C-alpha cells in the first residue's frame, strides 16, 4: 500500500476508534459523574442509553447519506459534530446539558462510522489489499472498545470525568484538518437514491419514547398520563415507521430482506448482544468501584488483559474454530461463554465478591465470548443475502446491536428500581444479564434445529 493510501486508512480508522472508545470510556467515570451531580445509577445510565440509541437509530441514515451526498462530506460532517459535542459534554455544568450533548455525540458517530468504512472499501479495491485494510480498520474499533474502560478509569482518577470527553477534541481536530486535505474527493453519483430520513427520525423518536416509558414505569402511580402517553406514542410511531417502509418508493430498509431467516435470527441475537455487553460494561464498572472499593484507575487496569485476550482469541483461535463450525454454531459457542461469564458474576454476589471469580467472569465475556459472538453473528447476518444488499444487512446488524444496548440497559435499570439491592449491582441485574444470554442461545439453537429439519426434508425429497 502506498503512503497516501496508508494515510487515508489511518484517518478513517481514527474516526471509528474515537466513536468505539466513547461507548466504553464513560463506564468507569460513572461514579464521579454521580457524585458531582448527586444522581443515582438509574439516572446516570441515560448517558449511555442516549448515545447508543442515537448511534443505532441514525446509522442506516448515515450510510445512505454517505452514498447520496458523498462519503468525504459525511465523514467531515460527522467528525465535526462529534468534536463539537465532545467539547460541549466536557464543559457541561449540569446533567441535562451533558445528556443532550451525549445524544448528539451518538448522531455524529452514526455519520462517521458508515462513511469511514465506505472510504476504506472504495480506496482499496483489490481484494487482498481491501481485506487487509478492513482488518486494520476493524482492529481500531476493537482497540477503541477494549481500551475505553482502562483509559476512562485512569482519566477519571487522575484528571476528572470532563476529560473523558475533552480528550476527543484535539484528536478529531487534527483528523478533520488532515481529512480535508488528504481524503479522496467524492465522485458524482448518478445512481444515488433519495434517503428516507423521515422514517429514521420517526424510528429514533419512537425508540426514545419507548425507552423513557420503560425506564420510568416504576413511577407510573405518580405520573400515569406522562408514562402511559409515552408508551402509546412509542407504539404509534413504530407502527407509522412500519407503514412508511411498506409504502414509500425508496424505503430506509427494504422489508423483503427479512424473508431470510438467518438475517432475522442474527439481528435478534445482535439485539441481545447489545443488551448483554453494554449492560455488562455498565455493571462491571459499578461492581469493581462501588461494591468492591477499587479506584477507577485500578478497575480500568484490571480489565486491560481482557482486551489482549480478545485480540489473541481473534488472531489465533477464531480462524481454527471458524473452519470447523458454521456461523450459527460458533454463535452458540460464543453465547455459552457469555452465559458462563454472567453466571460467575452472579455467583460472586453471593460469595462476597472474590476478585478471581469476578475477573474470570469478565474474561469469559469480554475476552472470549464477545469475539466469537460478534464475528459469528456478523457472518450469519449476510450469509443468505444478495451481495448487493451486504451493506444494508451489515448496517441492520449494527443498528440491532445499539438499539438492544439502549433498551436492554433501561429495562435492567427499571428492574433494579423495582427490586432494590444492598449492592450497587444486585443479583437481579445479573440474572437479567444471564437471561439475555439464554434468550440468544434459545433463538440460535432453534435456528440450527430448524435448518437441520429443512436439510433432511430436502434430502428426503431428492
């Protein structure tokens, strides 16, 4: 690869690194944010919920606008929004303003991610070169997610939670200047189709309304009309989205894609994966700091080895397993690790939080299980889809993941409010986490059994 291409790859990868970093980095700063604003865990979780809902809700729109307006323009716009909202979040002096900037960060990330990937795939056109470039691009996202907890812990301990957001500003400013000069100019597209932005906005509004109604359900006696109205509005908006997708000429998502059972099951499992993994990040930070008494820096450093385990698993174990198992079977293997990890964390609550048990559970989840699950479900989501729809199918997977994260986290918080615990992370929280794993395992196992029956029927007929 020549120097210019390398620079383009680095610039696109930095964009995705920052948005992946910001999903994880906030978790270990949660106790200090709670302390400053005097709020509980059920309130502070909105910082994560808003980010992932806006990210997931606008991701498909971001991809379509990238094709319609131009990938470079969308990358620059998304990075600019992300930089300005990071600055706004970093200097926020009240929780409401911080929450607004956090939501808009998710919007910026939704514009950056698909345009960055599009820049990479269009810059590297030869197959082997492209595969290597996408591998590097994906590793930046993995490193961002993996290092987020440790970086967040160190910053929170030695600086303040404000710097978790402000650290993005100089990185993105340099990225923006270099991207303006070095990213390839957008080609004029004669085939770009109109983007159904209205459906996307209605979907995000509906999901926010649903999340709010779910989150506040515990207060329905005090505010019956507001909470019931929120849930009814959510239902109406989601129904409107469905009818728009069926009736408009160029829908945001072609509903015919859902004829593929593999795509439906993989998206449902991705939804559970978002609910499980983002919930895990939220809970492990509270458990290590609030229940076990470690500083944010110490908690972050304890979780660093799992990023290394994840990278080693992806490099040395995953290729061998993928040769022996089909994607759905590998998904079951990954979810078994997630389930074991969740059960170990649950046992730790009843046995006085032994550090070995807690870290072993975290290793099963973020070190091994996540690597297998994410890879297996990504492959499964596109295995029966026509090549021309690979991009949309991949966007649907990411959307399902982030929407699962937002809604799953709110449901877990609601249950925590209804059934409070003496610990910051109660046994019910972890039971819900294992419940997500069991649901995903059930769906994947049913899919495998159904596929076997279909194959046997085909063999019998032939």
